[in-house]
């Protein structure tokens, strides 16, 4: 369960955050539905919006890296939000819904109120050994962490991106599709 992985990493990162007076808050948007008591197997699977067949160790690495980056770039005594949003609760206006039409997915966001990442740097931060030229964190990274995160997310059939805005900070977003759909789509593409 993706929620369990995220919760475990939050627990691991809380001490580092607390050293700087930073609070980590998990926001989980629950699905709303009018399901009947006699649910089919497909209904049961879709009623568990954060149950994904993922490599738990690699997904833990993704969350740990994103959380550590957020802690590093968040001013003292502030709050970082981690949000899990199932497909049914992602607003139709979101760029995610256009990317994932017809597929079951969830959106994960790590939101920190630190300095925004300039537009020109948001393209290079995913490349190996590249860092934002405007980096003012507590410690400078090697520039390898986000490239590993991107690779893991893409290997799971997902997509990751960053948005930033002055006065708000930086949001790291990633989308994961249900594993079965990734396999089915890859098989269909290889048949052609």
C-alpha cells in the first residue's frame, strides 16, 4: 500500500525535520463512492486507491529523497505537506487527468514553502549531476537524487514534475498508474 510506504518514510524523516522546527503533515484525500455491499473483485481493487504493486524499497527511496530535499529547502519552523490523491479526487482541470485518461492512478505531492525553483532550473534538476543554480538549502546536494527519483517513477509507469511559485514554494508531483495497467499497455504495444 502506497500510503504505508509514505507513512513509514514520514516517520523516518520526522527527526531530521524536527531539528529545524519543521513539521511533516500527511494529507490523504479519500475516495467517495456509492459502492454496493456485493462488490466485484475489480470494485474491491479500485476501492483501495493507494494499493499499487510497486517495489517498496525503491518507492521508499523516492519518498525519502523528496522529503529530505523538501526539509533541506524549507525555512525553519514551517510545515511540509505530503498529499495522496486518488484518481477520483483529482480535479478535472489538473494536467494529470489529461495524461492519465481512462487509467487508474494516484497523485502524490510533496509541498514545501521554501524558495521556488526558477523555471529554467526545473528542466535540469531531473538530470544526473545537475542542481538548481539558485540552490540555498542547508546543504548542497550532489545532483544525483532527483535523477534517481525520476528513473524509479518512470520505471513504475509514472511521471514526475515540479512546480514553483514565489511566496508558495515548490511542489513535487508524481503520478503512479496501477501496475496491472502498465503491464497490459506494454503488452498491447509489443503486439503491434
